C-alpha cells in the first residue's frame, strides 16, 4: 500500500512539473494573465505596458516578447523570473511581430507608419525599416528564414521581404483587410486571413499563386459577422484553425484538402490562438467575453472557458 501511495504521489508530482503555462495579453488591463494548463486556473496577473497585443516566445522559450502597442515598445520578459528585462525600439504602434529562425531578428509591423521595423534582439539595435502598405498588421517568417511577410489592412496586400537584404521583394493582392499570415510547417504554403473580405487565401510560396480561397458559412450567423483573423496550423499538417472574430466560432479545416470540417462555438469576438507544446490543446482568446476557450484537438471539442482580464488578445504557451 505504501509503495502504491508513493508511486501515485510521484506520478502526481511529475504531472504537476510537466504542466505548461498559457500567457494571455489583456488589452484593456495592461496586463498578462497566466493560466496553469493542468488546473486551467489563472495563477498570476502581471502588469505590462499599455495595450498589450501580440505575444511571442523566443525559440528556446526563455524570453517572452510583448507588443505594448500604446507604449510604442516591444517589451522583453524573462519567463523564469516574470520580470521585464528590457524594451526594444519597435517603432510606433507595434501590434504583431515574428521572430526569425536565428532567434535574433524580430520583424515588427508599425501600423501608424506603414513600416516594418527589423530589430536585433541581442543588441537592441534597429537593423532596418521597410516601407509597406497602409496599416501593416500581420507578420510571419518562413521556416527557412528566407521570407518575412507582412499584411497591410488598407492596401489589401501581402508584402514579401527578403531577409537576406531586409528589402521589399514583392507584393501580392489579397482580399479586404488582411489581418494575419501563417506559413505551414514545411514553408510551402502561406495562409492569409482577410477580416472584411471574410476569406482565407492559401498561396503557394514558390509561385505566389493562389491554391485556394476559403469562405465560411455558419448556420444562424450573419455573413457580415464572419471576420477571419488569427490562424493556426498543426505541426502534423492535419488541421488549420481560423478564428472568425464576431462570428464567435473557430473554423476547422483539413489542411490537405482545404475542406471545412467544422465550426467550434467559442467566446465572443475570438481573436488569436495558440497550441500547447504537445499540440493536444488549442487556446483561443475571446476579446469581448474576456475569456479563453480551450479546444481539445483530438476530439475537436471546446472543453473549457477560462476567465481572464479585459479584452484578451494574444496568447502563447510555455512548456
């Protein structure tokens, strides 16, 4: 009996040690909510800069980058100590960003200035600023590090930046108000959401040709409310997930056939998403309802809603 109890205790301790943490930016509270993914409870609330939006992790999960949009700064937090250790000169109104595979170059969209700012995160120096379209927002870097792609909401374009020269190489016209871009795991495709157009465009990266334009129809939801924003693609190449904004649903797409498999009801005004490290769960931030929906990827079911701060926007998960 004693050995059985000891074994159970060790298993419990191991499970607790392995529990991951979700980090959620709360736009209206100037804070981050930390969710223990074992208990699905908020365990900490951390003050950060004004109007935090985009979040991303360094590739070694040691640093958290925070777009403090109204502070005109990218803040860098040490994940272990939960302390802001420095601020980067991001340019005006940073909203989204992407980190190069070298774990050093940070590409930041500056909505007010029609620029993408490139920062060396080690030296905190600006490497360059690239003129793009009006109201740049979405940002992604290809897995091979060759391309950084930005979306401009008003110009309705994708802007292809050659990272070897930090210069604009090409533009691709897409649907109205593109908000987010995501490369698939092998870098052969780029998925781009268009909020006002109500579509997701999937492009072949080499040819820049459109492979598919996805449209969404949800029973009982007016088409005007279907506004695609965040996109996440599973590492196994099986699924694509698209947050549909005020439609209050996440679309599930077969990433191989591009068929829409399901619509998952989440909270109000779903914005961004993040997988847990094992990709068994997907978290979705719901701005208006102030919560995070937990989606079980195997069953494609919403299993939990976790209340956080006001207007949650970005989310990442650390091991």
